[in-house]
C-alpha cells in the first residue's frame, strides 16, 4: 500500500501529492498522512470529488487518511452492520421520470411515497441521479424537495443532469443537490455501483 | 487621533484640521500570480484599498519591496514596480519612493497616505439595523489563487481572478461616499466572516447574509472541489465559526467560501435600504459588474448569520 507523507507540507502540496498518487493507479488504496486541518479537509474533499472513498483517523499530531479508488472502495468501516464479509457495492438509484410507472396520476403519488420512504431508509443509497423529467423533482415547484434534502443531509450524493435541467428550462431552479454531467453519470453507471433504475 | 489600533479598522486616521484628516496604512503581500506586472498591480490595489475603505482619497504612496536577488531578474522587479506605479497613478496619487531589502521570499506592497473629510469618515462601527449590505467584488480569490499555485486553474479562471484583484476600489468608494455611507470595510485576509465580524462587533449589530446572493469568482467552485482551499480559510473559519450561524443548506461549504481569504477584495458596505439599489447601480456601472446586495443588518450582539 502506498503511503504519502505530507507532514510539514503547506496547501496545495498535500492535494497535489495525493492527486499524483491517485492518477498513477487504476484502483487501490493509498494512505495520506497530514499534520494540519486544512490539508486533511482539502485532501478529503479532493478525493471524494474524484469518486474515492475516504476515511480519516487521528494519528499522532495529525491524521491518517485512507483513500480507496475504484472497485475496492469498501473499507471495513463502510460495511453495513451485520453484513457478510464479502464486498458489497454501494447503491446508486437512477430516476428517469418525475412519476413512477405508466399511469401519470398514480405515478406521481408513487414517486412521492418512494422518495419519502427512501429518505427514511436504514441503508440509504450512495447516490441518487435524476435524469430526463426526473430533474423536475429536484427543481423549484417540486413537492419532494424536503425528502430529497433529507437524503442530502444523510450524506447521499444527489445529482441532477444539467442538460435535462436546461431542457426543462430549470437551469437556475435547482433546489437540492448538485448538477452533474454525462461523464460523471457514465462513471457511476459503469464503475462500482449497484444501479437501480426507476422509470 | 480619530481611529487607532483598537477598533480593528482598515487604516489609522488622525485629525489635521476641521475639514481634513490623515489616513495612513501599510500592507504588503507575497505573490498570488506568476505574472510580475499583474502581481504589482494587485499588491498596490490591495494596499490602496485600505484608504478607500475609510472613505479617503490616496495622496502619496511609498513602495515596500523585499525580494530574493538571485531568483528574480531586473526585468521582473521593474515589472512589479511598474504595475504598482500604474495603480497609484490610476488612484490619482503620487509615488514618492520606497524601500527595498533582500529577503528569501518576495513581498511587495505600499505604504499609502490619504486624506478624508472627518465628517464623511467611514468606519466599521456605524452599521445600523435595517441597513442593506453590498459586496462589491466576488469571493473565492483565495481558492482560485491556490488552484493557480497548484497548476489546476484554467487560464480563463486565472484571468478573471487577476482582473478582479487588480481592480481598484476607487470608484466603488467614491460612489459610497457620495451616497452618504458611514460604514464599510474591505474584505481581505480574514475573509468575509472575519471582516464582517469587525463590523458586527464594533457596531453592536448582527449581519445577515443571503448565501445565494453572494457572488463567487468563476473557478471558485472547481477549486473548492479540488481541495484548493488556502490554509488561511480554515484558520479564519476556526477563529470565527463560534459567532457564525449557518442556515443555508450548503452548510459547511458556504462557511468555507465566506472564510476564504481575499487579496485586494471588494468593499463590504452597510447602506440604508432607501439608498442601496441606487448605490448598487452606480457601483455596477462603474466597473465592478459582480457587485450585489448580499444581506442586511439586524439588531444583535455581534453575530453573523448565513442563510
């Protein structure tokens, strides 16, 4: 396992060293040792934005950050309690419509109920992606914003497709989560997530 | 002496006679960009800003320069000083000379002397509940300049940052003085929260910021996700977070932008609600297009709220 010692390094050096180390591997785990809060938060945020899993523990005067890239992202701490010792992929939910199923009236009720229940689930997904008319759920005018915000508050990454927001003229009306692009969407769908699609 | 060491104002002020007070300040910084001419402009704009924040007009300036002789060429030093001289000229001041020393690290800035009408003196102690708050430049300069240091900023983002930092607060300050403003500060190394805290404390009020109205430099969000946040932002956050209540859903993220140290940042102006829209229009049309009303002053005990 690669260990990167960033003791006595000022920002942005720790992030740059972490970036180099992560760029040089397809997947795997690296440990980054930092001695100040700025480096700890910057490196963690950088790694998470790259889709890695980060766990931090206090070590000596600073912190030891364990960063997992690619398929082997499941650190022991990330396992749901009582889960078997095999690697379990994080879940992503892809929502392609603002309604669930064919009947529009029933579909609207079902979607509200689905998001409300999801926001209270004991094991929330890692990501929820909204595409096509699904983005109407995260934009102004949606009645599901509170439930989706509850997901965000639990650490769920809530992403809405920028092209779709544009298409529905909701570009500036996103109320919860962040905007994503096709590149990140493809990465999520093809790389290390168990994806459930809601149409 | 009208303003000295104890109020945490941007510059010291001494009364000369009934219609004139002397404003004095000194500030120098290490490089935030590679281009020496741009660095000279930015450092000078940053130094001149303290006079503007008091409602004053710069009269004279002196260079303060420290640099490693072996690492910088004569042309680079000349370019830095030219950048500074051009900004002093733009400010209508006279550059009288200065002092240079050798140092392992490069620093440049100005000592600036200005004049202010004591009746129009602007301080951080005059904010009144009901006032609106105008911020004249976008935040995020600390983040984008860290990304520049890390080689991770795009040329367009670098250019936007340099343009913002090299812009004098001259016209915005003239507009606020004409509008009868009595309370402002410039947003620099302590970030929005650090400088707002000075106003809240000295004026014995709370300042409320609307997160969605706070302008950010292009590239700031990218720099934030890339972990390109200067250590100073975290230091500012740790120093002031006890007096800040964050209600915006962006939470920690909003707090970190508001803690980002600015070099040659904008003015934070407390202005009566009847004057605010008109003043904002004048400031925007005078060349700082990103200026915005970002919040309001409320009765309180010196706290900040980001909602």
